[in-house]
């Protein structure tokens, strides 16, 4: 009877990008570990047409928890390979009410300056436009 071993993974970060008219947000992706040696960990890239096995330095990965590949392109999700799933920082949604109040307070008629009002209005308009698209 053969022994079943657990499937192990390495992790990477796929940058946010457009697919057609849809925005795909930044996400964590997994790479299946195919084998381990004393010097290297081999894995298969996922989903993006690559069937060629890649590897990273095992000692560096286990010591630092992550290792960057020198030959990787900036667009590749395995430019940095992580031992554990990385935590992505999610951008906080802007509060339109607070931005509008800041814009009103920065108005020259209320004691603010022209430059402060222009900056506050630009922040409000960008946040409003982003909220309409979401």
C-alpha cells in the first residue's frame, strides 16, 4: 500500500490587472511543490501556461520566509516566492462624507487657501469617481 503525502505549496502575489473590461484585484496565488532537495525547492507555476518546473534556494527561503527570483519579470507572480501565504494590505475605502467636509473647510470663503481647496476637491472627486465605478 502506497503512502499518501500531503501536497505542499509555495505562495506568490499576482498584481492587480485588467482582463477585458474587468479589474482583477491583487491576490495571493499558490504554486505546488513538486520536490525538495537539500539545496532547492522545485515548484510548478500555476495557470499561466508554464509547465516548466522552477526552483528557489531552500536555505534562503526557510531562513527568511521569502526569496526573490533574479530572472523573474515584474509581472510574474513568483518574482518573490513565500513560504507562508503573505497578508495583503487592503486599501481602506475613502469616506466621501469626511472628504466633502474637508473640502468645505478648506474653501477660501471659510478661511482656507486656494491651494488647500483645490487639493481637497481633487481628493473628493477621485474618491467619488472610484465609488461610482465600484
